[in-house]
C-alpha cells in the first residue's frame, strides 16, 4: 500500500517550478516545467528512501512507494495558471489588487483565511466556466 504524502508546488527563484514535502524536511525538487519538477521529485523521494534503507534509518517514505497529493502555494498556482488576470480575479473576490499581486509574487504574507478566500473564489470562477456554452 502506498504512503500518501503532500507536496507543495511553488514558483522557483529561477522562474521554473519548485516542489517540497512539508512533512519531510530536505526532500525537494525543481524543474523548468511543472511536469519536470514532479518527475524530479519522484526521483528525489526514491533516492532518499534508498539512502534511509541503506543506513537502517526509519522509512517514512515507504521505500519510495508513495501517492502524492499536490497542492499549490499561490506563486505556483499563478505560474501554472497564468490565464488568470490577477487584478481582475482580486476584484471579483473582493481583495485589493495590489495586495493580490504581492501574494502572487510571494512578497506578502498570506494567512490561511485569505488563502481559503482566494481558493473559494477560484472554485467559484471554475464552476461558472463549466456553464459556458458556445
């Protein structure tokens, strides 16, 4: 049975993607695309699991047999889904557009309450888009 772990996708400092595991310090990966970063994360997980086995250390990675639940931080989301005009989205969900731009770039701290508000707003937009017919 695969161990379920959470991974967070973010915008890397070089403009690509970074992924880290909040529950397991030191397991990270980067890539120029989200797909490449995910592949590199799987490689990193396997390497760490193999090392832990070799060193007789606790194996919280189930030998590399894991099921990953990917989540985005805001910088990663807006990089992956650049179809969103951040200012328009901010207006739509009632957040100051300047503050939203700072959230997007990671230059402002964002509380869990504000994250939930943005996530709910994006989900509302998605539900509305599902009703569009041409």
